[in-house]
C-alpha cells in the first residue's frame, strides 16, 4: 500500500503526519518506507536527525540516474541503494536532498514523471510506503501522486485552507483521470484541531455536509510535536502515552480499517 500525503498549502503538517503514521506502522511490525519528495527534507531530518545524507545515496541520485540512461545501458538503477535504515526497527527512509531542485526542469522536459512508480513497482519487501511531498503541485508531487494508491490530505481548519482545498481536489481528480486511475482520496485529516473553538467545528461540519471524506480522527495542536522534531523521534517513541500520540494511533487504525 502506497500513500501520499499532499496539500498545496504549506505548514499543514504533511511531514509530521507522514513520519508519525509510518512510525506506527513500523512499530506494529510492518516493514515501512518513508519517501521524502520535498527538497526541504523535513521528513529526512525527522527520521535521520543530524545525519545529512550524501547526495549519491538519496532521491536526488535516483532521479539523476534516470537522466543519465543511454540506449546501451543495462537499465535504470533501483531505489534500494538509496534507502537508509532509521534508528527505529522496521522503519526506513528514502531521503530528499537539495540537489533535487535543479533537476526538476530536466526531469519534466524528458517526461520522467512515471519513473518513481516504475521503481516502486519493482521494489520488494516493503509492506507500507508513505510519501511526503512539497507544498506545491510540481514534478515531484505529481510523481508521488502517480506512484500512489491513496492520498491523505492534511487540512488546517481555516477559510484559506478550505478555499485551497477545492483547487487541490480538482488537481488530484485530473491526475487520477490522466495518469493514475487507481488513485483514491483516502481522507481529509483535520490537523491542529481545537474542538472547543467554533470555527474549526464549523469548517469540518461544512466539509462533511458537502460529502467530503473528512476522517473521524482529528489531530490536536501540541508542543510535543516540535519537541519530537528537535529530538528526531516520532511521537510513538518520544511520548508514547501523550494525547496526540493516541490520536495518531487512532488515525492509523482508521485508515487501515478503511483499507481492509
């Protein structure tokens, strides 16, 4: 199962949600891979800490290899050599790197948009894959959507996020129609949700009244998230009994129950 976590709006918690859901999958004994498609590398640093990877063992290297193929080559190098073990059992990461940014134009002009999906189709042994994305619809986020089976959409409960959501849903629908018929919107995640505040409740109820797939589990704001970032330890390892950790566990259970 390959999930992409995507929203064109920045600051909605994509990396936090990606890494914490993946960490829970790994803690449950599933061999799990996080793919960091965002050149900012937040998921990479969350899981690997200060260990900044060599560009020759990252997603940048994989995409550079797709550009260097010639008619006499034996085929594209796979993803395996670019995947790093994290300090947590069963949890692996394919790191991002800033060298990805200057590659975009060349990758797009040479129509390498399907290369990630092809490589993941060949990758063996991983039961769950979570893909973090940049906060923009560019080559890398399109590649992630094309490579995935399901899409999770983090949503901040404000009017700007709601307005942007419709553009996002239209973009995903277009990619589904043109490139990936199997792509499903698995759910909208209400993040930084304050249940006692009026506006968040109104926003969620409005989306539900429209028939939007808002997930039942909502994620509360907490300083523990920033602490876990600085410690490079997902919440299940940093604060296993915290309220937000329990919410992430409930969210993980909900999406996998939907899958079943």
